[in-house]
């Protein structure tokens, strides 16, 4: 994998809704928006101490990201109070514990006033702001958002490393059929087992607290919390019919069928999907070679 593409960066004060929509949203081009959180009270107010005062007693579901999973995240590994959780992730110690898709604005509407829907994302789904927390070195497995919406992720506390890869590479990064995740670990790409990774290019960058990242519809992301941190993601509904259709199919029929098969035939279902993912990658290499569209990247191979 060659992760040396350079992502555009624009200061929040220089980015209009039109510029964002015409140059990034409609072109599916990733972007870092510097100092985006400063446009809202949350950018200055939100610290773990502040959030604890508001939601410290609230029970939150925790995902242990060191465990491997064969389906979309659904259940929790642990439940604890937010104050207990935030004290764990504020220590300078590694922990795999994360909070994923916390609908905190529903429970705490006063927080929404401090980070209301940004103009950039206003529209269908624009009111859905979801929060994410993670401890030092916790990882969000390599995935794209299953509903195929675009995401504006604002990093409020802590730095995060983000690897972003275009959906063009779906097959070459071993997308697991019927799911929104992949067989590979971008931290340790295994070129022996997954040789198609030699053809993949992407972005690898660090998001600073206060900055936002625009991840276009179906972009793959692999996030690593470099220290205890939190982010809020607002969503923008996919803007082309194929993505809208796929988003609907993914969140309904495909997800339900995949879970059913996992619960009935378990690991052998995952094994079948692994074989298919590998076949898909090999067939894609052949197709791109025939069309002379492939370049072999030299990095690490
Ligand atoms: O960084 C995180 O914890 C997850 C963010 C994410 O996957 C998203 O906003 O879609």
C-alpha cells in the first residue's frame, strides 16, 4: 500500500458551503477543514471534565476493539458510567476501549446547542450528530460507513491518525462480501497473503484537535486514537442513486442476512466470505491488467 496521497486542507473560515459542495462533496474528494471546531462553542468548551459534569452518570456501551468481529458492531462488550470510562481513557496508558456511534445529542440536547448542525452538512440526515470516544492506541477497524453516507468527522479532543482509501479499491483491499469491512489490517499489511494490496494507494494523516475530516461516501477509514479523545460525526446522505440504493440494501437485507448466516453457520460463513474476497481481489487484478490500468507500487515489496 502506498499511503502518500496528499489531502487538501482549508481553514474553516475560508470554506463556504458552495465551495465545499462543488469541490469536495460532489467530487467525492477528501478534505481536512482546519480549526472547524472553533466555529462552535464546543470547540472551546468540551473537555473530558466538562462532558463529565453533563453526562458523568450516564451509562455508556463500550466496544473492546482488540476483539475481532465477523459482523457490523451491534452489541457492547461492557457497560459503565461515562465518568468511569473517561477516567480510563484520560490515563496515559493504552486501552482498546471505545464508544462508537453515541447519540449524545438525543440524551443531552444542551450539548447540541454547543455543536449544532454545521451549514456544510445541512440537508437530509444533517441533524444526526453522533459521538465517538477512544483511549490511547485504540483502533477503529478498517471500514466504510454502511449506510454509504458521507461523513464530516470533527475531532474535538485528542489527535487521531486516519488512513483513508477510495472505494475504487474495494476489491483490492479485500472487502468482505455483504459487509462494510475488509480482511486486511492497514497497520500490518500482509503482502504475502493479500498480494493485491501492492496496487492500493491512499491517504495517511494525523487529525489535530479542532480539525474536521470530510470522508466522502463509501471511503474506507482506519482510525487510531493517538491519545484519549473524542469526535463528533455529522452525516450527509449519499448523492448518487447507486450509493443511496447500496446504503439501503446494506442496512437492511444484506446486514440481516449476514447476521442470520453468522448466527446459524458461524465461522464457516466467514470462511466462505474470505474465499470470495480473495477471488474478487485476484479477478480485479486480472481485469485491471487486461485494461492496462494497473500500476505496481514499489513500497515494501
Ligand atoms: O474515530 C472513530 O472513533 C470512528 C469514526 C467513524 O468511523 C465515523 O465517523 O464514521
